[in-house]
């Protein structure tokens, strides 16, 4: 549900990994190199980066100290306001828009992580409640830092976030917008309205964006053929999938693999 690890002058992990958890890397001193999907990020002292559930990532190296915090959506999201807080100001963004964030109050940030570590190790009475509150403080501090660093306030709509999660949980079915509207107890018009508000895209194009992001991850990190990936993403015709991928990326699936790996 929630786990915390510390790395000091570490050579890193040998391979990228994918966990269905929300991950935060914090570098209090030194620097660290982290691969997230197809991009490499360098963390320096007093900086953090957030990784959404399902993204591939690899801690390549640590020259100093790094703390990694992982938690599941079920652990944290006890209410709609919890879901909104996870994604407030683009934190743990579904669309792979990861960014390095300089934390304005690093001593406080490090202390919160220390308390989370203590609670999860000792597991005192009601420690899950206390760690939930501490993670809330952590996310609020990141949001305050983003605002102090010049970001505009962006508050997501919980319905939109539930829509994104529902799409990610049903890639293999290739459901239309109407299915998700029924699942979420709303209308296609409402999903289009909130999708355009948040991304300037229709709900269908949001589904396409998430599908392309997932296709890229499978192409890069899973030992699957293009045909197998097509079926895994709900395409009955691999040729149609290849055309769909090229339309949205300007590269065929195989050309995309070559361009990133080289």
C-alpha cells in the first residue's frame, strides 16, 4: 500500500521497472539520474520528481542521497478530494508530463519523509491514517513549491480523473466514450466538456492520447510483437493499429522503437 526506500551513492537498478503505484523520488543532497518512460531526468539537491502509476522508470544512479516513496491509489484515495490532490497542478500526470520540482522547504520535506518511514517501519496503532495525513502534507508542500516556482494553479475535476483511470484500466477492451460515460454515471457531452476544459481535446482524443502513451511503453519495454501489442490495446487488426500509431506519432511502431533505442 505504501513503501519507502533510501539510496545512498547507489549504482541504480539494472533495468526499468513498472509498478502500479504512484512514485516520488526526492534528492536532499547530491544528484540522481532517473529514466521515466523515454526521458532521462537529473535530480539535484532539494528536488523531486513524481511518476504516475504504470509508467516505466529506472533509478540509473545516485551520487548522494535519494528517497523513493511509493503508494497505491487505493491507499491514498479515500475521497474525491484525495484524488484531486494527487493530480493537483499536474502531479502524477497521466499524460507522461513529468517534471523536476525544486522544493522550497526542503528541511520540512525531508522530515515528513522521515516520519513516514518511521510509521511504516514501526506500524503503530492507526499508522495507515497517520501516513495518509503525512502524504497529504507532502503533496501540499510540492504544490506550494510549484506555485512559488511560478506555476499557475491547476485544479483537476475528479470526474475527469476517474475517466482517465477508467480508460487506463480498460485498454484491452477499446471501449468508446459512451461506455465510460455509463460507467461513471454521466453523459458523453459532460465527458467532452471536462476533457476540453482540461486538455483542449475531445474525450475520444483523450482516449487516443492515453492509448498512444501505453503503446509507446509496450513497444519500448515489453518483449511483444507489434501484433501482440495491437491485440493488448484492443485492436483486432494489427495493420489498423500501425496506421493509428503512425497517424498520432508520425512514425510506425517499429520506426518509433528504433528512434528511441538509438
